[in-house]
C-alpha cells in the first residue's frame, strides 16, 4: 500500500501515475495550441485507459488476490476515473478556454472502465462464496430433522450464517480501503451475483430426463379429439388450396359456383366438429 489520498488508500503505482500525469499535463499546457489539442487528448486517453485496462485485467485474472489486494485495485481505479482524470481534463479545458468533446468522452470511458472493473470483482467474489463459503453443491435441506429444528423455528444453515459474516467483514474492509459510499454499490452487486449463482445451481430442482418423462401426463381424450379436429381442419385447408389452384383455369361463373358448393360443404361439416368437441 502506498499512501492515503482523501479517504482512498492508494498503491504505489497509482501514486506514480498521479504524479506523472499531472506533470505531463502541466508541461503540455505551457506550450499548448489549438493544433496540439488532438495530440494531447490522444496521449492522455492512451495513458489513462491503458492503466485502467491493466487494473481490469488484474481483477479478472487475479484469482489468488485477497480482498485487501482487490479492494486496493478498486481504490486505484476509482481515484483515476473519478478524481484524477476530471481534474486533468478541467486543467486542459481552462487552458483552452472551452470544452473539448474528446476529453469529455474520456471521462465517460474512464468511469465505464471503473464500473466494469467493479462488476468483475463482484462476480468473482460471488463465485468464490458460492463454491467455497456456501459450498452450495453440498447443501442438503432434505436430510433428517436437525436438532436445532426441535422447536419448529427455522434457522439459517451454518453456511448462510458464514456468508453473512463474510459480507459484514467485507463491508468494513471496503469502508476502510475505499470509502463508505462504495459499500452499498459493491455489496449489492455481490449479493445480486450471489443470487444468480445460486439459481444456476438449484440442487433441489435437479431432475433427470427419465424422471421428467415418467412424470409427464398422458394425453387425454380431449387432447386426442383436439388433435383430430386440427387434422381435419388442415385437410380441409389443403383441399381448398388445391381446388383454388384448379379454379384459376376456370371461367368466373364456374368458379363462383364451385365456391358456393364449398361453402355449403363447410357448413355441413361444422356441426360434426362441434359435436366431437362437446363429447
């Protein structure tokens, strides 16, 4: 750990980046002209986004990171995206006397990088809780009655209690390493990912294909009748389509006569279908 910046505990790398970027922008502003603005914007964006990208990669691939290490990465990211970058952008825009669209976009992209980094950490932490703390695949709610259920009052399993304790401890670390304002967003995201992970496991709802086939209800007579009706209607439609194709070669009078005959035939069949459905 490097030093404390406000309520954030920054690593040495974040302190170095802070110092280097401030000096770079300060020196550039001394000779900055309208023609050099695009070059400065590109250079600043490249440095900021490269560093945030490295932090994101460390969070995603750093399986062995402890909470203290992962939260230090988050603290660095939130400092770069929400503190340092806006200050540097403001310094350049004040020097030029106007707003610069590329720099405004840089601020939005850096905030988005931090959000992606935070979500990546929350997802990894939730997966660890499901597999390690909760041991979800080993939970058994269908075993013999537990001694603590003798009074008929339900109680959480030890794994659930351990998970709650883990979340409380994590909340204290977040408040210490980053700030208290980040506790809610980070924990709520972890709980959400935790719920998603649990629903994917669902050990009590696992069933085999054979079980589902055995439990499937047998077709009823009503269903068979409905199928017969559907088949009759399909046959009628096919016959009508064939007859219509034949009608194309007939004269108009013969075609109208044939249509009237088909209409009378449909009216005769209608009571038979209704009687089948009623039975």
